[in-house]
């Protein structure tokens, strides 16, 4: 299978109004994000560290905790020497009041030797007020620090940052930001950080620009594109190549990038439909059914009636033409996450994937497009060869489409042997006509209980996430080749052609990335012996095949190894009766409407 067919040039086709997917329409996603964190405590000096020579060495380890009684009184000579050294720094001549204040503090420490003051943060206004009080006190840091409750080191730092603090206070406008930028560790990739932020701002116009749009005479297009974490990482890798970085940053670096610039990513809350204890019982019955079904035909291997290549899991999922198929997007904190609609905001089609334990080359993906199927033969010829296309009224699976899919699927896998078809309990998958059709073809249906697909369905646990990741990568490769997202203008026919090629390449890459046999063994679809089954996707669950009762829920008139053939025979007879009943000519009395 060609993994690069999505990069082929699209043909120039005319759009068909009957099958227009209306890709220009958009959905609006509004996410409100509030985060009051990012307040980190400031390291400061000890209040009573009076040795100026050690001031620079103790900056990092300084705290706001007063010294204990032993520090103040154990060495009176050292205290006197420190006070003498302070005379050169103190402008005020009222030394008696200073010593009285120190004596009072010392007495209070003796009375409460274990009293510790909590560390606190200082707002910009408080810092400026302390600087103002220091200037009024003639530069007396000791008295000002005692009065304001801060350290002398803090006062000296605030004095140096006075102009920046004044500028910060003007920019805040009521916000609670308390720190000047530039603190903490130095950036390892400063140029990458700058360029990546500029790229993000180009797609998410800054709030300050948005607020000034109405006052400006020139018209400015405010962008609110959806920017996901994957897009951020992909753009970062491209910039690393341009900047010639030998060692690109890790995923954690992008998380720190978001925190540095006050960006957040909202995580969806996954609701659990079925309690875990009930899910254990339902999944146990599902595994029991699979083990019994393997006794309903002649034994062909370790499992029984079915070989690993006969066991299949089928499910469908919505698909966007572009995008990474996620609702998460990056946005500034404390701002409404409005996004502009584009082609990736909505369901473009539905993809049906079918995965076997072995030999997945037989059945490719199925794509359901919106429309009546009135497309040109030229367009059909441009579809990816390994992708089957059906048209439905709303691009959703329905019963008639499911019957078409079953007939097409069976034509690909028919080798004269029975099959085990595992699917979920969706109403479009299971109805009387579909079940009868599959039983007629000797296909045994195993239904995953409702609410348990997230635990026990192979496509949900192992395949869909990998497939959509590769689909996103293929779409981004095509966008980069064709000059960027803003330059893309596709007709409905071109969009459908491109979608089949993206799906084909993504599915080929997915099969090279996953191990279906290992997945089926892990989830208990197939087995090599009677060892315990412990799917890691559901905590605390264990299935013991030695405890399965194979004698229940069976017709005693049917032999153990003939049930599949008997069910197929009954389904065929029922089909023939229904056919005769529907084709039999009715009399006028039969058609007469009774009152």
C-alpha cells in the first residue's frame, strides 16, 4: 500500500452541488479557562542577618524567618560589632531608639522562641510603597524593613528595580501580577521561544490587539484559529531545523513554554458510563461468549472453530479533513477561547476501520461522505484504490449503508470458513436484517457490552488514536507542500479525493505502527492457551477461561460442532420465506383497506 499517495497532485474537477460537503460552514467552540496559579514564593534574606560581607552569599537561601533566641544572645560581642558596622549605613542619628527597638524585638523572640512568620508575596504597589518609605526615612533600610515587615535585601532589590516596578504598575491595570519578567533559569532555546510565540500570536491575535480593533481606522482581521498542542510541537520541530539546533527540545519543554507565556490547554473530562464493578461482569460475559462460540464448529486450531485471521473488530469514527481530531486548543489564560471556523472544525466524513488479528491486507478503510452519490466517473477514478467510498445523507452510518458494508466486507474475506465479527452495540450495527444477513454467511457476531468499548474494543484502545495521529501528519504534510492553510481552496470533489488519499496513507502507516495480534491477545479476542486474561485497559479485571461453563445457553438438539452451520441454514430458510412472502401476488381483497 502506497504511504505517500496523499502527496499526489489533485485533479481540477468541478464541484457537484448535490454532493457539496459544505466545508466552509463552521462550528464554534467556546472554552472558558481560569487559572490562578503561577504564584511562586520569593527567596529573601534573614531579617536579622547583620553581616554585610555575607549578604551576597546568602541571597538564594534567605528566608523571612526571624533568628532564634540562641542566635541573638549567645554571642553579645558579635552583636555589638555588627551594630558598630551598621553606624556607617544609618543616616539617622537616633541610635538609642534603634537599640531600643532591637531590644524589644529580642525580648519578643525570648518570649516566643518558636514563633515563625509565614512567607508572603509582595504586590507591585506594596513594593513601591516600601521604596517610598525608604526614601522618606533617608535610606535607613533597617528601620524601614522593620516597619514594612520585609528584609533589607528586598529593599535594596526593589530600589534597583524602581523604574521597572513603576512601568509594571502602569501595565497591570488591576491585574495581580507581582513579578518582573526575566526571573528563574535562563532559556535554553531563547530564539525558538521567541519565534514560536510569534507564530502562535499570528494565529491567536493577542487580547491587547483585539481590544483596540474598534478604535483603529484600518481594518484588522482578528484571527482565532484553533492551535492544538500537536501543532505547537510540529511548528517547534520545523523552527529547530531552520535554526539548526542539533538537539531539539523535548515535549516537556513545550509544556514549560505554555506556562511561561500563561497559555493553557483544557483537558476534557471523560465520563464513565458504567461503574467499574458492573463493567467487570459485562466484560466477563463477553469473553465467555467468545469461548463458547469457538465450540460451535469443527476445531481448526488452538482456539477452536476460528483461526486468528477469522477474528475481526469493526467500528466507525468521525473524521475531519484537516486537524488532529481533538477539541483541545491552546489559549491565553483568563480569556474566552473563541475560534474561527475552518474546514477542520467539523465532521467531514465517517471512517469505518476493520482490523483482523492476521492478514489485514484484505479489507481497507471505508469512508462515508455526505451526499447522494451523484459524482462523476472521473472523480471516482481519482479516489485511493484501497479505500471504499459510500454516500449517506448526513455522512453518518445507517442501516442500509451497514448492509452494503457487510456485503462488501464478506466479498473480501469469503474463504469458505466461519468468521467471528466483534463490534459494539450501536443500533446501526445490529438490527434484525443485518444479523440475519451475517448469520446466513456463517458469521458469528460478538457484541461488546454498552459502556465497555473504552476498555475492551481493540479499535478504541489501540488503533483509532494511532490512525488519527498519522492522518494528522499526512494532512500537515499536504498543507506544507501546498503553501499553507490560508492558501487552500478546494472544491467538494477535490476535498473528497484528498480525504480518500489521506485515509489510505494514514491506514498504511497505522498497520506498520501497531501489532493487531498482540492487541487481540491482550484483550482476549484470541488466545494460545488457557492462561488468564488481564487487559491492562480495565483495572482489576481478570478472566479465567477454565471456569467457563460451555453447556449453558445451547440447544441440545444441535451438535456442539454444528451450531454455526445450523444457524446459517435457519437464516437462509427465513430469508427465502420472507422473499416468497414479499413477491407473492396479492389479490384485490388483500390490498383492500379495512375500516
